[in-house]
């Protein structure tokens, strides 16, 4: 995706990539803030998250810890998303 601001186009990450980037290599300072934002996103957009994107990451042996963090966060907020993540973690990854 690209967003136009005045006469310039800027690339913008999709929601799933933004979630992974937020959970990947968190610093102590922004950990709580990032996780709260992700909770809001899961509440609001949980039904429209493309789980296939996360599956592709794991198939390519990438972002195991970030997807595990997302699974743990989503367990209490949206069990359906958590179940879908659990399935792909079992299939392509491991639980941390």
C-alpha cells in the first residue's frame, strides 16, 4: 500500500506486518505501550486479520518469538485468533 501526502507517495505496512514489527525486539520503554496497541487492534480488527500472513512468516522460519507473543496476547482478548495462531505455531514452529 502507498499513501499520498501532498504530491509524494509513501509505502505503508499492512496491519499484520505492523503487529509483527511492534512485537519483534521490544525495548523495555515501549513494551507496554506496544502491547496495549496490539490489544486494541485485536479487539477491533481480530476478525479481519489475515492469519495466512503469519503462517508465511513461520513457513519461512521467521518471527517465531513475535508470533508467540501475539498468541499469548490474543488468548484472553480473542480466543478465535488465538486458536488460529496456535494451529500454525504447532504446524510450523514451537511454543516459547
